[in-house]
C-alpha cells in the first residue's frame, strides 16, 4: 500500500511539474488557475530606482532618452508631464533601439528633457491578480517605483486577504544600488494621488499581512493606508515621508509590529475613523507633524472615535505638534517607555479642549525633551476617566504638567520630585516629593498642578529640629498646597509629601 501511495504521489508531482515551477517563479500555472504565491519580478517588475531624462511629442509612441540605463522591453516606464496637466505618462516599453524607446501608449502632451523612471505598478497588479484569495505577493530585494496607488485587493474582491511580503526594507535617503532590501518608492510627485495610499488596503483586505518592506512617500501621499478592513498585521514595515505614514481608518483588529514611521508632514501613525482593537508594539514613531498653533498634528495621533488601542514598547520621538496626541478616543493604553517632546509642542497631550478622550491609561512612561528646548507642556491631561501610573516628565526647566481633567486617577506621576536644596516655596508638579521648610518659618507652599481644593495631601517631617516637631496640617488649594508645622523651625527642615 505504501509503495502504491508513493508511486501515485510521484506521478502527481510529475504531472504538476510546470505548476510547481510556476509557484517558485511566480508565473501562471499550466491550467491558467491562480496560485498561492506570485513574485512581482516574474510579472515584469524592474525593481530598479535608476532614472534618466527624455523627450516625447504629443501623440507619439516614440521616446528618446539621454541614457538607456537598465530599462528593458516589457517593463513599465513613467515620463514626467507627458500625459498632460503635469501628470506623468505611464506606459510599457515594447521596443528599444539604442536610446529610442517605443511605448504602448501615446503621449498626451509634449515633454522635453523630462524625468524618466521605471514604473512597476502594472507588475504588482498582475502579481496580485494571479494569486488565490489569501495568497501572497512576493517582492524580492529591489527598489520599486510606483506612480499611482497599488491596491492590495482588487475591486472585484477576488484577491481578498492577499499579503505583500518583502525581504526587509530600509530607506537610506536616496537610491543607491546595494544599500536596501525591498523599497516601494512613491516619492516622485508625477501623479496627483489626492491623499491616497501608495500601498492601499481597502474593504477586501481582511486577513492581509504586510511584512518586510519600506514605503517612501511624497507630500500628498498616505504611505500605507489601511481602511475599512480588519485582521491586518504589518510587521517590519517602514514608512518615510508622505502626508501621513501609516493610517488605520475605520478598521478593526490591526497589529503594527516592529514598524517604523517617520518624517511625515502631518502624522507618522494615525488611528482614526472609529477604528477598534489596534495594537502598536515595539516600533518607532517620530519626526512628524507641524508645529502650528493648535498642535493637532504629531507623531502618533489617535482620534475619530477610535477605541481599544494599545501602544507598548514603542519609542515615540519628537515632532511638530504633539508627540502623542489622543483626541476623541476611548479606552486607549500607552505603555511605551519613552516619549520625547519638542520645543513649543507637547510630549503627551490628552485632548485639545474641543475633542477630548475618555478612559485613557498612560503608564510606565518617561516624557522628556529631545533637546534643551522647552515644550508647551510635557504632559497635558483633559477628558474623563483617565488613569496615570508611573509617569515621569523631565521638562528641562519648564513646560511640565497641565492637569485640566478633574477626575483622573493619578498614581506616581513625577514621583520623587525634590526641592530640598532650595528651602521654601517651590513648584513641583508630581504626585510625591520632598521639600524643605526654611529656617525661621513654620510653613512651606508648594505649587502643584495636580492639586485641587478637594485633594488629600499627606506630609511627614524628615529632619529632627529643636522647635518644629510635627506637621500640624496640610491645606490644599487650586494648584497649590501649604504644609504647616507646629512652630517656627530652628534650621532648614525637610518634609516628605504625597498626594492621595
């Protein structure tokens, strides 16, 4: 029986030899049915960032280039402004004769000495359309230029849940052969994207996986746009530049694992549009957003009624506006380690007075300036139902905490603040600390943004003094509290205090 089974298996494999080879190379199988895997290079992708200049006349199929570079017949090509209205002509090369290329599409406008680049969009689309639902598009090492949106799923939904896998990508600042893995480059503003995604996951992208590539955007792109779908995982994906980096809009159960998002004009990562159950883990977010006057942009922004969002183990770097901005969202937890604030902006900002969040937890996080520049506030707290646990701000001389919320549960915010080196009145915006009553005084006033007239403040003397022997009472007020002792102190007397 075993020999019969093995013989049947061998005959089956022999009969499907062409299909097996197709799976390896990413080409179509012999029966014409789609496959589980497709390699974009098998469908004509150049994977090259090389460019030249060229000229073409309106209505012509003939392009004359300054240098043929590595262009080849069957590859896609983009000629700046040659489609008309300052839009690039995107076509396929059908013939090459020296520096004269024949294209399959006529120019819609005359272009003289314009930039000429590879365009791999058609190859990506063909690879996508060749795989089964739930299949995988493979993008080997290469620099893939796209001049329009690549939708990971087709409009018909026949490629639902398709994944895009590269070999790991890193943007080094410019194209240089041998210095990258898988890079998808949408930075050339040949095409008016209209704030569409370069890599776009729409309503049919349920269950898709993104892994191991970098996306470079331009001023009007959403580098990776995940919208109206769910159960999407992005691992080791880098975005650089763009209007926004990674956008999760109206989607649910999305995990961003080990992703890098930076240098976007408005938001490096945006969670919006009532997205739900989103996790950002072990990544980097930074150097994005504009300063403006409303500070409603930043590195990591969560708004639009989104809920159940978790950020953990992620370094949030400085940026314009707020490094972490949480507006009209609910049940968000940031447990991220370090958040850097920028001069004139915010480190972590909960709400802006118009759109405020609810039930936000900020835990085990240090908020500090990247440089000596003073932020507006390292930490601003608005909204209701928040929990602040083990948070430290380091404002470098200013821009500390602005507590606007009246019902936040605060435990160990800026614990360990110490002004004993300068006895007398001090500003210490923390949940615990040490101060000193000056010699000859019987009280010390501490300015503290976390305190209201209904706060409970505990205090205990830490220095043995001949006259002031015990704390008589602590009187809280709006943004301040005063520690009173039984008599004038003979010498400077340290006192420890904590908010309850």
